[in-house]
C-alpha cells in the first residue's frame, strides 16, 4: 500500500508543487503509529483482545453454547 501511494503522489505534479511551498511545512501530521506488542512479555493476558470479523465467534463463546 505504501509503495502504491508513493507512486501516485510522485506522479501528481500539483501535489509535488505544493510540497515545495512553505504552506506544506505548516500542515500538521495526523498519522498515528500504533506500537506493537512488547517483546519482553509473552503473557497473553496482557495482550489486547483481537477483533473478530463479522459472523465470527470466539472459541470461548462457542464452548458456552455447547455446554
């Protein structure tokens, strides 16, 4: 995805001209970089729960239904 965006923006002459202006330096960055899991801890309890896709149930909820 990164390579595709870099390619598209490099071909956009208006955008390249904008980057050369002082106004481009005033634009606030809105990109938020998420940190990955800490490599020092292997405890699954500390890891955030994974989001499940639509129509997908967790193993725990299936076990409850079968009981």
